[in-house]
C-alpha cells in the first residue's frame, strides 16, 4: 500500500476539497456579457472569462485565462486538455506577458467546441507558482465551473414543426448527379451486354441444331438482310458469300475449305469423286469471279452480284452428294 508523507497530504487535500465543493452555478447572464470566474491564493489570482457565457452547439466558446502576480513570482498556467467535460479543445495559444505597476499578467486563450452532452463543466485545475527567494513551488486549485446551455431554437417551435408534412425532396449536388448518371450508364451497358450475349448464345444453339444445308441457307438469308451491296460494301459481301460456301463444304464433306487458297481448294474438289465435273466448273467460275472482286479491285455490276448469289444458293440446294448422304442416313 502506498504511503503518503505530510508534505503530500498538504498538497492534495486542498485540491480534493475544491473538487468536491459545489461548482459555480450556471448563470443567466445575457449572451453579450462574458462570464467571469476568479480564484486566488496569497499574491496570485486567476481569472476565467467565458465568451459567450452560455453554451450553444452552433458556436465555439473563447475561454481566456489570466493570472496576475507580483513580478518576482513565477506562475505556471494550467492545461485544459483533461479538465473539460462536454467540450473539445479546438485550439490554445498564449499571449505575451504584460508587466504594469509591479504586477505580471499572463494570458492564455483557449477555443472550446461544444459537443452534445448532459453537462458542460470545467474541472478544478492546479495553478502553480514559485515563492521568491526560497524557490519552493506552491499551488492552489481553481473553482469548478458549470456553464448553462441554450437551445438553438428560441420560443415555441411547435407551429414551424407542425408545418413540415412528409419528406422534403433535396436535390443532389453536381457530384451526386454525375455519380447517378455514371451508375445508370453502367447498368445500361451491363444490360445491353447481357442482351447481346444472350442473342449470341441463342443463335449459336440454333445453328448447331441445323443441318449443313439449313445453316448455309440461313446464313445466306442473314447476309442478304444486311444489304451490304446497298451500302457499297461489295468486297465484304463477296468475302462473306464465299466463306458461307466454303464452310458448307467443310461441314457437309469434311473438307477444310476455309483454310485453303482457291487453287488448293479447286484441286482437292476436282480429285474428289463426290464433286461432278459440272459442279467443279461452277465452283471454279464462282471462286475466280469472287477473287477478282476481293483482291483485284474489280467492281461487279448488279447482274454479276445476282449471278454469284444465285450460284451459291443453287449449289447448296442441289448438292447431290449431300442429298445422297442424307437419304442413306435416313434409310
């Protein structure tokens, strides 16, 4: 157990008595008159000035602490960091000491920001000073102070409160509008992407269920619906038209036509007994005419375009080898 000597008891007992004493009651001083509280011991006095004297949550309080003592006495002003209740110490600065008529005045300015609390209190603090000649440090406690609080709304607010019916729309700021707009655009982009993906998957499933002939005729119908010729995209039209024919031959006859040049493709089909001499001749004319458009910059007329499309459709519809394969599979 800690032992207390006589000197410690002399220092602690006055502070305990001050802390247990009744604090200064909140005053009803007008808000334009600062509240002043004074404490003294021997040659040293301390004055606390609160401006404004009443606590309001919408404004800070400036607390000025001034000590006055003979010039041969050194006074140390207390710190408020742990001695306030209901406030936050927002800032503190010391003014210059002033000597006049044999007295030294020290000033400390503290800005107190009120918080929502049940009580606004300044606890007792120890003011220390040194006796001249002896160098012994003495001290005395300040009085506790409780400040009154004032409501933000004065008078009877019942009428104003009763007039508010239902929620009030508050328009968002510029950042909020931009954020909502970007979020809406993002959701729209996701929805559009999901729709495109769904259509693509549905089309892929539909094509996989078709026979090579059905798929090729379906792709020809899609190509015509895009009207590439009407949009002056003749070269692109011929690229896709010949690719439809090549893919049909690959699916129907297991010949990797899309990866081969025209000469390689014609050489293979000319040696394949499933392709008659007449079919090979039509495919050669069709492929060579398309190559003139795709690679030589030839501009075909409408008659040539219609003839190329007719050749592709006729070959796919009348492919005797594929028809015989279907009949054998059915049997």
